[in-house]
């Protein structure tokens, strides 16, 4: 399975790249948790559960789907970003 990952803002600095393609071999069902784990194995230290981190799977906020248990399909796009707000 091939997943396209895009890093925005601070996550771009932490990952050392703006985007990458992540190959997850032999998995019939892949979740966002599996994607984050595979990123960690590659040395990318992004905590998707940290406050202020936004994760989109195919343009949808993963926290409104199933969080880290959100399923990711072949050729899905995952965007990981820190968000901030103000008044």
C-alpha cells in the first residue's frame, strides 16, 4: 500500500521534508495509527495525538472520523499540520 504524506508548518520542520510517499507492505487494512507507526520507524517524530496537531485523511479531519483508527486506503493523502488560533 502506498500512502502520500504531506507535512505543513512545524511538522515540515520536524519531518525534514514537505512530503513523502510511504509504502506499507502486506497490509490488507491500514489505519492512521499504522501510518504514524511507519513514520516513526523512518525517524519522523510527529505525535498525531498532541494538542494542536491536525491530521487530514483525504481532506477530512481524522478526529471527526475514527481518530487514529481511521482507515487509510491505497493512494490516500494524509496531511499532518500544527494549527493555531487567535482572536
